[in-house]
C-alpha cells in the first residue's frame, strides 16, 4: 500500500509551486485532512529532497475529497488550500 504522502504527491507539487509564488519560505509544513479521517503532515524542502513525513494516518479507502490542507512557512505565514474533486485547488 502506498503511503498517504505518495497519494498526495501530485497535489503537493502544485501546492508547493503556489506557495513559492506567494513568497513563502521553505521548509514548508504541509498538513492535509480528509473528511474520512485520513491525515498526513510533512516537511517539504523544495530542493529535490523527499518530504519528511511527520505524521500520517491512512484510512483503507485513502483520502476523500474535498479535503483541506494547511501550509505553514518559516516566517509563520499560513495558507489554506481546499482540494475538490477534479483536482481543483483553492488557496486562501
């Protein structure tokens, strides 16, 4: 079974790119929460290194959309991201 972070990798790339555009400073802490209780939290460096998995709980059915992500950078700037069906990202 793939890890929750593996399942989220495509989303993580897009989220990281948008955070970088906003000037957020790495490493980023990304926390994702699905309505069914799947949770993943990772430190993302953005320099080609794999993310450090800080915590994860992966329900048998994986992540269910829509889900919410919170990103925190090294300057305490936060972004909230909603991932809806069809890979639609909404940043707040």
